[in-house]
C-alpha cells in the first residue's frame, strides 16, 4: 500500500548548533536524535506544501493487527486493516515527519489485503502460548474468524485516514 500525505508543514532534521546542550529529556521527547556521524540532529518545522510518500507492506499491517490483539501494552481489540494502517502512520511515521493537523489531503493506492498471508500468520500464532497470559495462545483460536473478517473488510482508506486525522474536505 502506498499512502501520500499532502502536508501544509513538515519536519526536517538538522544538525544541532555547536555549543547547544542536549539533554536526555530532549532525546526522550523526540526533539533531537543521535546523528550517524556523532552529535545530534534536531527537529525543525518547515512550511509546506510537501507530499510524504509512505510504503506500508502487508506484513507490517498484519503485524500491527497482531500486536493490538496480543501485546499487553495495547487494548486487546481486533483491528481492521484500515485501523491498522492509521495506527502505523500515527505511531511510526508522523512523530518524525509531521503533526496530524498538518495533513491537508490523503491519497491511497492499495493492492488489497493478502488473505493467504493473514491466514498463515493467524494459524501459526493460534498455536503458540502467550508469554504473559498463562493458559492462552498469542491469538485465541476463537478469534481467528473475526480477525479474518475484519482484515478482509473493503474500505475507502483515503476517506478513513482523512477522517482519522481530521482532514477537512
């Protein structure tokens, strides 16, 4: 799946000026990050417009669906494919590139779900014991049909992402 986010502003990462003190709190807050060749880079907002192209493969989407259900840090609910795509963009792309209210338009080019891959993942994970939930598997076998149905739902991803991020028409 390819998602194009049309941004009114965006972040660039620039070297931190010499003599600027970088604290651990700055790093934890995502304001700076270590540079590849030493030092730090800082997040700087720039005026747009700019288009950010995101490639999200089906394995990543399925992984986010499985994480929502099995990881104790998440809610344990069954995500649809469109909800998983929104979560991936919100959690992994936006923090380093833009704020959600900077999204002016969303375009999506989708090749559709890979139901065979999803079935193989679910079959495998329904047989593995959950490390933090004794007596349960990572994906309970009783949840497989619901996961398949939610994954295979047809969706207008551009409309869903626009609504999710509050993009005004």
